[in-house]
């Protein structure tokens, strides 16, 4: 019951947050004007909570909701190219119930996976300011505290990696320099999850071949191997702070 109440409170606080005036103005303007292809949609237009399995062993951290993706649908990695690429990869890995992520009521379930982001509002140009990231990090920290079985964190892109590193430093963790490298696996001593790094599955990366389906599959398989190894070792989970 305490966990359910904790999730409900956190999601309510995320959805109602207005801490960053620039982001509030942009997300609401996008929701009001709308893209021609989605003119019949009622946009979400609010901060987006995390989505997935609350018993997750893998946390996937992105940058922020896309203006016409999660800012439209109200669910992380849903309704845009990034979400389509990621969901298809999770399905191939046996971590999702279906290969598509179109809208909140499409029936998608994630198994052992929780999706979130370092920023909860769509930022102009996909470029949040540092203070906006800092304002949002407590939400990520609280989500992690409500996910007691975490064994791995997958950071999608440089901003996600930097945000997660900042979160670890907030917790007093001595974080070594971690240069961005796709496919990197950075072990941390338990109870901290292992960190994995991938290019973000944006269309800019997938359409140029910088990130291929095979590359994303390999990262998810590395995460699965880490999960299997830690499960055999009975490693301690992420320690809740709340």
C-alpha cells in the first residue's frame, strides 16, 4: 500500500509541476497549436511521468518527452520515432508485449523495464537548460527509490548520461569520469545499478545509421546479461531513500 501511495503521489506531483516557466510555456503552446498530422488529437501538454514495470530490474533514461510524441500522448517513448525504435527493440528482446507504442491505451506492457527521462516537459529544440534538468532530477531520484529491484540503468544519449551522473553525485557517490561511448558498460558496486550507455534512438541517429537496430539489440542483450549475472550473485538492489 505504501508503494502504491508513493507512486500515486509522485505521479501527481510530476503532472502538476510548473517549476520551469520556459518549459511550461513551450509544452502548452505545442499542445494548443498542434502539428497538422495530429490536429484531431487532444494533446497531453503536461509533464510526463515514467512508465513501465514497477518491479523493473532495468531503468531506461531518456532526455525528455518529444513535443509531438510523449507531450502529445502522455506516455514516455510513445507516439514518435524514438518510441517506435525503442519499443520494437524491447519486443525483440522479450521485454515488451508488442512492438508498437502509439498511444496510452494501446495495450503495451513492459516486463522488467521502466522508462523515464531526466526532464519531464518537452524542451524547445530538445535542449533543456541545466537548471531545468536540476529541477527535474528529484523526480528521477524518487522513481528510483520506488523501484527496489533495479540492477541496471540504460542512459540514452549524452544528456541522459550527464543527468544520471549528476543524480549519483547528489547521492554522494564518487562518480569516475565517464566519457560518452555507445555500448559502454560501467559497473558500480552494489547496491548501485550497473550503468549502460547507448545513442539515443532519435530519428536523427537511426536514419543516418549512427544507431542501427542491431546496435540497440546488442545493448539490451548486455543489460540482460548483467541482470542474469547479478541475479545469480543475489546483488543488493538500489537502496530507497524514501
